[in-house]
C-alpha cells in the first residue's frame, strides 16, 4: 500500500492506494503518528478512493485511528470508498463510527 500525506488548512489528508492489509500496519501507524504530532489540525480525512482491497486488520487499524484521533480531539472522515472497500465498511457498520463521504 502507498500512503500520501498532505495538509489543507486545518485538515490533514491521508490518501491510501493499493491493498490495505496487515503488512501495511507499520507504515500506516507512522503516517498517523506524523499527523497527530502536527499542530493546528482539526480533522483527518482518510481518502480511500485508491484502495482496491481491505482486510480485517485494515478495519482494525481504522478503528485504532479513530480512538487515537478522538483522544487528540480530531474528527475523522473516511472519504470516497468504492467497490469492495465500500462493501467491507458497510458490512462492518462503520457508518455508525465514522463519517463516510
């Protein structure tokens, strides 16, 4: 999986592409840590449009992100999921935990 990070005002954006699975846990955690260390961020957008696949550990990493962001008082948005990724989020009822756009 590839992760591109950028900021847009008070919003940090993590753009994920490829396959989000257990092998990406270290890289994902490092990207999240980098965002959480930044000052002046109110919202974290995880752009899922480029993802082709998520496994159960990826869903767990998103839950970990949610907990850490809540502790830092950041809102989290899961943006643009499509196909199998959207289906996995729907099955896991992530709409009850995240804003999904």
